C-alpha cells in the first residue's frame, strides 16, 4: 500500500458508510455494523479482479 486511496477503496468506504447510516436510522433493516460490513465485504469480493 502506497498511501494513496484508489477508486475501489473510496467506493467501499462510501457504500459502507451510507449503509451503516441508513440501517442506524431505521433499525428494522438490521444491525448497522453487520450490514455495513456485509456490503463492504461483498463489494470487495466483486471488485477484487479489477
């Protein structure tokens, strides 16, 4: 890691933070931390080969 943030990392951070915010505001969607980690992990796996 060279200290620079690439587009994939920015997308992962943005998607995770938006998901955590939405689930935190509406607890019926699930636990905020679990859903946020799940979305970030899924995107990381999907974008790994790019």
